């Protein structure tokens, strides 16, 4: 019994990391997969791996910040599978540079991919879903949507924008039977965070801030995405779900760290 | 069918307020996913009926009358689950009461009753089961906050709103404290749900109109809250802790009055 038998899932940014982890899970639960990504080599490798495991995969190469590319990705998915039941938007770019040195061109690129990409994909896939009476959309925001970090202004701004996009879109899409929710991953062991997670000094040091005592895996996130996409979340829309092992819950210095417990 | 079978196979779950509404739906759902369930409720007959329903479905369940505001009864509940089923892996704290009144309209006795059941009851249940969970190397607690309380205030509802806001923050605080023991603690924050609790204060027509005011256009069914609770209780939520899950049909995503309600959008068009 699989939750996504006969369903079609379009994964934007599906060639690696959390997007690919979602594709793996959706595939193992019976879905047909349309993977849209800008990195051709990674896309081909991801598709080959999935097909080896018997999944039905369509790959579309393109740039999510370009409306034409997004329209043709949606058209290709529909052409191959007849529908789009689920859209997952995982594509994002990040650049860590202090604000006063941040190049404008890079700011525009980050906003174009991370935020405008969500708009374009939601609009294009949403129209297909509305015509069939419904669907489910899951967008990747981040704990950076509300949890600030040095030298990461554009990324955080786009992720904060995504949370509010999702809330507003939920209102507009509800009448079409479409639910839209976001996930807010914390620090997940993917290429985007590798410089931190695998740094011999910073990696173990930052881990002290995470109550769960470990960095997240791409599959930790994929499991939540599948829940939100499934009928188990039938009454959830406009919500962003934090998946961070407790990273953003509150103060990171505890009573013990301060030595107060001994003083009492 | 949407529930993946067996996510809770071999687990033991305790559900307070399990005799009706969201608690009942969660007890049934947990059992269908393989858990043995101790159904606790203030009303022994309701707890027994739900346990009977689970057993009739081929599941394993016990029933117990528990007033969650009484520490001794809550401790006995934890002891019973440990004794009968060999441990505790999942706790869901669904026992709750609704109340109305502003601060000036709420007498201290009414306030204490609502806080005692909704907030202190959650504290007591968690306090009673966490040692047993820790001994097993971990567990999952699912509390029940509310869209009213976790995110927004609603008028004339102070004790309830304060208790549910307290539950949300208690949930986060417990998540931080007990993560090292492998215990995840999360809340669901239901929007208006078609439960006996809501039915006791609203007419059917009011409930229908309330549902129509949600972006999704209807009230939640208890099973939809149970589905979210089952997810949070399962390993599918392995990296989720301290989360307050709005399951509210978009209620808290929208402002009370919209441009469409005011006719502004139609006029612009």
C-alpha cells in the first residue's frame, strides 16, 4: 500500500541533495517522477540511479528562474505522465558574503532562483492542478526564514519571502483544491552545508547548538515532505514545518554551560 | 487508504482524552498503525468504548479513567501502561476543555480548572512517562495546542488561549530538555475541528458557517488531526522536535477579513 501509487511528482531541483532524497522516497512509494534541474550531469546521474531501481523518470533540464523553462518542464511532465499531482520545489542557491560586499548581480540571481522560481513553478504547476481539481505543493523554505545568520542576507530574505508566499498562496489555491505548505530544514548534511558540517572544528562546535545532537539528513526532510504532500496532511495548508532537530527552539547556552547549576 | 501500515508496530502509546474527539481518533489511528494503546479519559465508559472499538478492529488496547489534573491518577496511568504493555513509546495529551470569558468574566476557579486540565495535565502526563521513555532509549510526545493559543488569540476565550499558548511553549521547552534522551516532543495546533467539544458549544449551522470561513472551506475531521499526530509520533518525523504543527485548513495563514470579503477585489476587477 503506497501513498503515491499512480501519482506524478514534479521535483524542481531534483538532481541532488534534499530534492533527490524526495524523489527517492516518492519513487519508492509508487510515484512517477519528473525531475527538473539546471545541472545536466547531476540530473542524468540521478535519473540513472532511480531507473536502476525501477522508477519511471522524466528529466527536464532548465533554469527555474526562467518562465519558459518552467512552462516546458510542466508541459513535459504532463505529456509523459498525464498530470501533476505533487509539486516539490527544492531548488535554491546560497552565497555567504557580508552584506556590504554583496554583489548586486548575485543578490538578483538568488532572488530569481529562490523566490521567483517558487512563484513560476507554483503558477505553472498550479494551473495544471486546478484544471484537474486539486493537488499538493511543498516548497523548501528554511530555518533561515526566521533565524538570522551572518553573511547570509539574500538567502534568508528569500526564505522569509517563501514562508509568506506560501501563506498567501494557500488562500488563493484553497478554492482549487490545492494545498501548499513549506518545510523549514535546519542544518542538513548536503552540499549546501558541507563547508560547515564537515569542517573539523566548526562542525562539532556548531553541533552543540542542536538539541537532537546530530545534523539532519536529506532523508529526514524527505519524510516530512512526503507527509505534507500526502492525504495525511489533508487539512494542512499555508503552514511551514520546522525540521531542525530543535536548532531554533531558543537559547543555545544552557544553565549547565554557564555553570549555574553548581552555584545553586 | 493513506496510512502506511506498521509505522508504530511494537510501540506502546498512551492517549489522554482518548475517549472522544481528536484523542479518540488518534488512539484508533495509532492502533491501526500497530501500537498497543492505553486509552485514558475522564469518562471510564468512553475510554472503554474506544478500547473496545480498537480490540474489535483486531488491535490491542486498554482503557482507564484518568483525571489528568490529578498527579496520582496520572502516575497510575503511566504505571499501568508500563505494567500492561511493558513500556511507553508514545504519549499523546489530547485531554482538554474549552472555556469562554474575558479576564474580567473568568472567575479564578474556572481559570484554575482550564489551566489544570489543559496545561498542568500536559505537564503531569509528560512528567509521568518521560522516565519510562528514557529507559527505552527514547520516545515521542505529541501535545495538543490550538490555532487559538499557539498563534492567535480569539476574543472571549482567555483561559483556553492561555492554556494552549502554554502548551506550545511547554512543548518546545520539553523538546530542548529531553532531546539528549532521544525523546521528541511536538504539538499539533488544530483549527476548528468537528468534535464533541465544538459541538457542545455550537449549533450545526454555526459549525458549518465556521468551516466555510476557513480557506479550505470546511472544519477539520478528527481523523485529519490524528494523521498529523501519527506522523509526529512515527520515525517519519525523526528530525522534527519542538515543532507546533498548524493543522487548521489555512486559518492562521489568513487575516480575519480579506479584500474579497470587503468587495475590494471585485471592485478592482
